[in-house]
């Protein structure tokens, strides 16, 4: 019986190690991104909105301001840039 138990111990260790490795990989690959469903009108207003229609800069304008490092400056004094 010792040889049977001795043979099972490495098999059990490798199974446990394999399960732990697969657990680590499956948890590490999970995306932390959430999706919220919106109605089409809200999406259209958000994507096409601008300073005149929504009182906020459009997502495209915010992206350009951030890209060129002007977002903080714009938020401090928006009238100067408009």
C-alpha cells in the first residue's frame, strides 16, 4: 500500500498545482470593464452633443484637449478658448 499512496501523492500535487494555475489565469484574464445599456436617443445626444446643445464639451473635444495637455487650461477659463 505504501507504493500506491506514494504514487498518488505526486499526482495529487500536480492536480492541485494545475487547478491553481488555471484559476490564476482565468481570474487574471477577466476584463474589469462594465457595459450599461442605453437607449439610442441618449447615445445620439451624448455622441453629438457640444457646448451649445449640452453645456459640456463633446467627447471628441475632450479627447483633443487631453491629447494636447489643454484640458486643465480650458476648464479654468473656457471663455478664452471659445
